[in-house]
C-alpha cells in the first residue's frame, strides 16, 4: 500500500515525553504526529482521520493498552497498536520502519 | 544449542564526529530486520564520545539501561536529582519506568570516553524511575566472572547463596567462585563480566530455563565450542544450560548477558 503521509497517533501520560516523541516523528519527511494524553482524546482523534500506527507510550498500563487496542481495531482492523519503548530517539524510527515493513506500507513523495 | 553470531565488523555504525557508535542491534538510523534484538536484549551500543561532548537532556521510559564505561568517565544528571560521575570500573543502571530526563557528557575536556550502553526490555511497565551505580572489583573479575546485574530483588549478601558460576582450569580443576551481587534491573536477567589469562576457562551456568545467553567479547578473544570470538564479536546462544568459554589471549575480557527470550510482563 502506498501513502503520501504517515499519520502516527501517540498516546501517553507524560506530556513532556510526548512532546519529544512528537518532535522526533515530525522530524521525518512525510511523517506527522498527533499526541494525546487520554484514551478519550485518542478515540476522538482516531475518529477524525486514519492512523496506520498508534504508539502506546509511557504511563499507559497494559490493561489500558488492551482496551485501546480493542476499541481502535474495532474502528480500523488494519491499525497497528504498538508500545513505544525507550522514550524517544533510540528506537522510535526502528519501530516505525518495522511496522511499515510488516504492513507493506510505502511512503511516496507528494507530487 | 542454537547460536547466532554477530561479528564486530557486521555491526551498525554511526559516526557523528563527536560520537562514534557501533551497534550490535538496530538502533536509531541503523535498521536491520535480522538484527532487532536477542530476546529482551534490545540494544548493545559500543560508543565513543569526544572530550567535553555528550548528550543533552533527553527522555527515556520503560527500558532498563545499563552503562559500562570502558575508558574515561561520563557525568550523568537527571530529573530525579542525581548528578554522578561514572567511570571505568563502575556500572550504571537506570530503570527508566514511567519516564526520566537525563543528560550524559564526557567528564573529561580532552580525553575520549568509551562505554557500552545496553538496553533491556523491563518485565514491569511504568515503575518509578530508579538510578543506581556500583563499583566493579578487579580482583573479583580476574579469571572468574563477577555478577554486575541480577533481577530484583538482589540476592542476599549473607548466608549461603547458591554458587551461580564456576571457573575451571582447562583440566577441570575448580577455581574460586565469586558472588558479588552488583546491582539489579526489572528483568530476569543476569550480567557477568570477567577478564581472563590465556588458556583459562569459565563455565557459565544458566540461571533460568528459557533464557538465552549473549556473549560479548570486550577485548582479546575467546573460544566457545568451535567458535572463535574476537574483540567486539557477539554470540547469542539459546537452548543451552551451560557454556564454556576459554580465553585465547592474555587479559581477554568478556561480558555475558543472560536474558529472557520471551518477555513475561508482571
């Protein structure tokens, strides 16, 4: 599947860490982050646009993650809800690339 | 026994001038789908930081981060109120849990600092962040392995702890055992380190079924079975309860990391 922009939703409880995650995602061409701190905000954002990737970040429990995954996959069965580990620069790009590879998603340059 | 070999020359490499990093597993710009992790061992970076340079304040969360300086020292500062210098002969651990901001700089203005930075997935999420730093005892690492990392809680220092490793002469004669506890992380992982004279052998006994063992040669070379490991080579081993490594060169140093191959969240 080809897309021109990769929308990534990141949900976590620590706004300062989310700010860094947002900056790192947006530092990549054609990647665009939406960051939220509550499950309600995540569901609202998900209802407004398609996010192939949802990252679950610091402060979200595994139980909350399970509920989120269930709700979000009910809306879009193709969404990948994955935990982001490490809090920023070290693994984020790797995690995105692994999901894109797994899902067969290719980002093409806008014309 | 199943093995996976990571020769030093096949690692990822990033040269940012002030920072040069060799990465045994995918990290930052280095992405190799065949080299993502070894069980819960996710990052093994072999870094050099120029004098006076370093990493400004940045966050981490939900990762056990172990730093082992090999040359020089780093000054660490975090939002938990810690400001510590960690140098050769010490081990630093951060359980980053719910989130921590920290900086780390070379503590010397003119000399490079070299260190291993290792990340292990935790078995508990969102714990209160924790910092620890311990000394290594060179005498406890000579021709034997010293434990530097073990699971929480640390093994009791008194009483009759079970021997967790043994050192043997090539002929099989036992040498003294060591049980220095080091520090701990939120994972069923054990790290041991030692430097060995030529022809000395050590047999590592796995602590927990299902765990894998990753050997990383810091200096010199070791023979493990029919595999010769040279400086900075790594060898992952699964489905084996014991591993014997024999030093091929004098003053050969090895780091042995036992980690769960599947993460069981508590």
